[in-house]
């Protein structure tokens, strides 16, 4: 259990900066998820925390103590990697106890810690098996158990579920969430899957190109994304964006026109936008619905329909947007190739200015 603080952390590889002045505070017992597309720097930031990579500049503090000069073994952290990295010739018990044996712990302490971790992870009946006799989910639990027995201040997870099939990933998400509640420990988890981030995290850190774009609770990022990138990344399916421009601006009262000719008026802070400024109007798939009255209407042709029973996804193309998605609760009577009209209400939309930053509507 620990608090963590990153202060102006940077990392260069061969003169190329991959982490740009990261500042972040993590509270005791928080489950924090680093999320972003491949190559955004999330795993690099985790490796800097663990000590597997050296900082180019900045500071890392754990419980108020600066640790970036310490080797990994002295930081009080335990890391679970994407690959299980189990010793194939050792049993589950031997794999979980190996670090304790290296640390010359007593036989009694090793027995107690391994059995306690095995009970938490439902591995007690498997302690005599070797990795080849385990399923993928069981192997990942052994890797997690190997971290638990070390009693670390912080658990670090680097995409630990990416090698599992879809059904098992869902199960392991629940198990990791329950494990966090049981251990009451600080956990940092890296993934490119925003569904994992939304369902597991107390706090999400969204990254892009080595920059931290936004930090907040899952629903905070979903409802109030700070920019177009976060809005498009958080939420599944992704947000629909419609391009347009400002056609008049008068002391906080604005009129905008989308590329399909639709016009709408709104109010926000004076001076944020000027006439002819480019804008993007973001509409989430669940807010874009057919056969309903709304402040905006779009006609499109259904290019594909996915029926999942409890929900239906319709992919549309139109003259103003090559592809947009509707998320409809329940079944929807529409066929591929059919032309339909969809509508949305401005109150549920997100507006982004020419710098792609979110603009708050005022009334």
C-alpha cells in the first residue's frame, strides 16, 4: 500500500523523447489504469516506475520517498508481465515461492505466504501441478500469486490479459477487481483496451504520444472528455464526429453549420471561437437514434447490421460521413442496404474547437 507521485518525468531513447514531462499523483489503495493506443508510452511509464528503465529527467516518489535512484528490488514493487514467465520444470508452489527462497525466508514463512496467496487466487488444489498442466487463466493467476507473496507496496500489471481469449479476459477482469478489494493495495495496470480501463479502474490515465492527455474517474472521462482524442478513445463503440464551422459569433452566442448544411445555435464563453473556425460535433452511438425527434437529423444507408439480442449496432454511410455507428438497445428493424433517418439532441453532444479541445455548452 503506497502513494506514488511522478514529477516532470521524461524518457529519451536515442535522442527521441518518448515520455514528455509526466506529472501524476496516485493515492493509497487506488486501482489506476494507464490506457492509450500502441506506442503511446504507457508501458514505458510503467517500466520507469518499476526501475526497469532509467529516467532521463524528473523524479518518482513512493510514500514521500524519492526512489528513482534505487534499483528495482529496493522499490517495494512487484510486476506482472504480459507473458506468464513461469519456470516450466517447477510446480506452482515452487514458482510462487522462488523469490522468497532467493531472499532466504524461512520454510515456515514461505509455506504460510504461498498457501495464503493460493487461497486468495483459488490455486490451492493446483500447487503440485506444473505450468503445462494449467490453463492460460490459471497460469496468469500463478504469475499474480508470485507477486502477492512478496507483499509489495505496489502491484504493476503490464497488459496481463492480452494473451487470454475473450471470455477468459472478462472472468480475469472480475477476479483482478476482487483481488484489489481483498488486498486493499495500490495497483497500476497497463492496457490498450479501454473496456478494461472503464470496468476496472478507480482512475484512468489516458496517454497519447508520450503525453498524459487526461486523468480522472471512468465516467468523468466518458462524460467530460477534455479533447477530441479522449472522446474518441473512451467509449465503445467510438464516438461519431461530424465536421462543421462557425458561421457567426457574437459575445458568447454562436451559430454553427455542419458539412451537411444542418445549423444549430449554442452559447459558451465569449472569445473562444471566431467565425469560420472549424469545429467537430461528437455524438455517441447510443445518442444517435432512428425515428425520433431531435435537434439534428442525418440520412444514411445501412452498410452493416450487427444483432446481438440485447443490443443492435448499425453502421451507416452518408454524403457527409463515410461511416457512423448507431447503438440501439434491443432489436432494430433495419436491413443492410436500407436508407434510414437518424437524429440526435444537441444536449447530449460534445463540441470540439479548432484546437480539438472540448467546449462547454452554456445553457
